[in-house]
């Protein structure tokens, strides 16, 4: 399965366009290389827009890869993103396999891998999301380290300590939000310690806890080192990680409105139901059903005293990993926008929970023979077939998918944000260039470049269009206009040069302004 995803990624990574943040992130990667290459003499990276408050591991890796691979910078970024996403698939497989035990582990691992690999939300984001998918992969590595640590309490082996340290460094070195993993780990560890006190007494429990803390100290050192390498600003001052947390604790941009449930709502005012509602609409149905079943099964298992305490603690931390961040967001009400992309990190552990549920169902139905197992397998295959079909039909906009039960993108386009990152500009630019190349007489007047007005990410459009074009927000100067199929871009009356559609929904349109009265590209949402 991992090989199949790798082959698909290798064949298609060039299809994915640029988003709003790509150009700036590529600059951040170059500045980080200059920081290290100059021996910290060039410190532009330590004050570059607000990206210095994020880790730059992905951007460093992409910038280095671009120097070695025969692809353009942004094609290389897509390939690096896919590679990191596949690492996330691998770790999710190992996580579910380990928690599934010696009997159900292989089935749980394979099911989790299949569920995550065919999840359009995860698959689509792994190609082009420089922040959230690398963070999701780092979090699942950290979660794998926590599970191994709890399994081996109070004497984790050296491999577990290294994995834990790597997970800490990668997670905090990507986003300070990694601290969200702390409460779940603390609750699981307290469960073990409380059981120790009851069964072994306070003195012996304290000795075991002290031994555990001592053995885990190298993980903290390794994590801090990796965090510093990926996020140099974080170690310039010991308080910088706290300053970053304080910065992101409040919405740091001028509020704008986004489409949710058919209404334009300011992003700081999204309702508490925003995250659970969108996850229910966008995650595959089979993952939702199995994930819910697995979550409640784990809660019941944690209450069974005959189950070894280390296993109960490991399962508890897995159950809390996807649920607790969503609950906290519902309570704390941060600004929410761009769908659920900031919370993609909850999807891999949720897939692992769903994989465990499938393995437990197999175990329960095994006494009923091959017919029962055959029916269960057929239902599972049908369940992953639905999102797999969406992966193909929406390519390369898988991240915009809504599940079949919600009506798909056809039902969602007037209610929710679809291509909020503007990836469709790549295909729109290809279509525009093809139309102009097909007509030999289509030349820009006066030997100048074609001018294209943009409703969407201008820097992304400029890269996608290439050197023969220049972009502008001033429609009066434009020969053409390129607009996303989103609520803030007007449906113009000008002649249409090209339309990018998926499942009948317009993702981007190219208009011909030559000889026509240019119209304003954007529309002001109602108050």
C-alpha cells in the first residue's frame, strides 16, 4: 500500500498548484539556509514576516532538495510534501499495529493505513501544505513515541527514548501547538502512577516514577536540539517558544469573512460546532463510523482492570489525541478558517483508532466463520472505495472533498469553502497558455507581456502563468482575468477563455477582457 501511494505521488506531484502561502514559505526556506550557511551572520530568517514564529523544517528540506533534484522549486516542494505524508502513513500503520497486539495488530495496522491513505483530506494536503501536514506527521511520530514510552514504563529502552525525543523535536520544531499533546500524555501517565500507588504503595510507585523520569531526560535534550535546528528562533532566547504561544493565542491578522453553512462569518466568530461539523462532512464515512466505534471501545477497555495498566494507558492516550484538541477548540473559540486544515493532525490518530475498531470487529466475527468475515471485508472495501473514487475524480483538488453522505462538493460549494488555497490557478494557467498558443495571431500588443487580473493568490498565479505574463489586481489594465470559483470572486459577464471544473463545480475561470468593459473582480459579502 505504501508503495502504491509512493508511485501515485511520483506520477502526479507536478499536477498540484501553488497556494496562498507557498511563495512566502519558499523564501523562508532560502533565508534559513542563508542563516546556517553564513554561520548565523545573515539573520533575516529570524524576523521574516511571522514565519520565524513557526518551525521551518519543511521549508529547509524543500530548499535543500531543490538544489539536488531536477525539478523546479515548487515541483520539488510538492514532492517533499508527498514524501513527508508517506512517512505519516508509515508511522500510523506502525502505531495501529503496535496497539492492536500480537493477534489483531497486523489487521489494525493495515486497516489504519488504508483508511488514512484513501482519506482525501490527508492525501490532498500532504502535497501542498507546508505547515499542517508536516505538523500532523510530527504529532503522530510523537504519539508513537508516547505510546512506546507508556508500554515500557518505567524502563523505556533506548530506541523508545530516541523516538520520543525525535517526536518532541519535530513537533515543537514545526508548531508550538505541539503542546496540545501534553494533556493526553499526562492523563495516561497519571493513570499508571495512580495504579502503581494502589498496587505497590507510595514509596515503590515514587521509585518507579523517578526511574522513568531519569531515563526519559535524554529525550528532552534530543527534542530541544532538533527543535533548535528546525526552528532557530526558538532557541535564540529561552522564552521565545512562550512568546510564540502568546502570539498565536490571539488572532494576529485583520479579520475577514469565510463561507460557513451558506453564510459569510468573520473567522473569529465561527460557532463552536465548526470543527466537529466539518470533520463529519469531510472525513470518509467508513472512517467516521469505525473511529467512533473505536473511541467508545477504548473508553470501555480503560475501565477493565483485568487489562494491563500499560496497555490501558496507551489506548487512552490514542483515544484522547484526536478528541481533546477539538474539545479544547470548542471551549476556547480560536479563529477558525480554511476548513479543518489547522487540525489535520487529529486525522492520523483517528485513523489508527478506526483501524483498531476494524481489527476488533474481525476478532468478534471470527467465530461465525468466513461468511461473516466476508461480509465485513466487503463493507470495509466498499467504504474505502467511495473516498478512493473521490481521490481520482477531484484530482488534484482532493483536499476540497466532502464525503458522499454530505452530498459531495456539489452540495458544499454554496455553503463552504472549497479551493480556499487557489490550487486551480495552475490548471487555469495551463488552459490559458494553450488557448493563446493555438491561435498564431494571439500576441500581446506592443511587444509587452500579457496582463492578467487576479482574484485569488497573486504570487501563486504569477508563478503558474510564467514569464510571458504579468499579474495585477487592477482589472482596467488587464487583458484577461483569472478568478477562483469562490464566493468573494464575482461571476463576470466577460467572454470565458477557460473553466476548471470538478464534479460540475467551477474551481477557476479565465475571462477575456480584450474588447470588453472590464468588471470588478471581487464582490463584497453582505454585512
